[in-house]
C-alpha cells in the first residue's frame, strides 16, 4: 500500500558543500597520476564543450576518461578526507533538523556513486541518489542524475519504497535543478560560494 510521505530534497555540490566533488576529484588525480596528466588535452576540449552543452553526456565522459578502478581505490580515501572539509558548517545540523521534523531527507546529486555516499557517510540521509557509473570503466555513465533525471531518480526510489512523495522543501545552488525545485512547495537557493541562503 502506498503511503504519502513528506520529503526534503538536498543537492550536494554547491549546496551542502563548496566546490564540485567530481571536478575536485579530477584535480586530485591530476596531481597524483601521470596517466591523468596525459589526458590534459582531452580534458581541456571537454571543458570548453561543457559551456555550450551543459546537459551533454559525451563531454562528461571525455573529462573523466582517464579514471580507472585502481585510481578510485587508491585515491578516494584521502580525497574524501580532504573534500569533507569543504562542507558548509550548517549542513549536517540542517539535515538533522529536517529529520527531527518528521521528514524523509533525500540527497540527489549528479556526482558519482563512488564519491557522494562516502562524503555524506556521517549524515543520516534516508536515501542517497547519485549518478551511476560503470564499475569497470568508471568514466562511463549508467545513469546521469542531472537536471530532469533527478526527478526520475526520485520517482523510481519512491515507487520502489511504496511512497507517494510530497516534496515540502528542496535545497539547491543551481538552475539545472529547476525540474526538482519546481515540484517542491518551498525552494531554498544556496549561494555556492558562501553557503548562505540567497534572498
């Protein structure tokens, strides 16, 4: 039997944390991997392409094409420790506050599944929905959780858990999240540079 539940949705990069975790992980790899540095020309081309096609998938693959399963195993532990320091001071307390109000709290991020769950492991989310990457070729997407696909991901999760979602609030820093922000009763926009709520 379906149950109606109040849900609060959080974005991660630029909303709960400064800087983009995927971009920062790429920079970390460039500092530590010769292989990554060999891909710099490809990365530059892909970086230019993203300005002309924000929702594009091919440039997202290109910009990550140097990433291997070995890199993820070796580099993510230290990267996670460092990147957690970028989280805005209010983030953990706000998630806890929303849960205390009786809401289900759901994190929906376009970033990779090998980063986000570990970056928020100390925060009690009821669900963490991310982009799904190919385990053998982690630069390939199985599902890009970006833009309208965030709504699709939430609907799929709700269906699997027999929930009728009532989005009471949504937190984001980016207009790319308008599809999910528009279905929320309250939209809370965050300044990605300061972590403060936009007026």
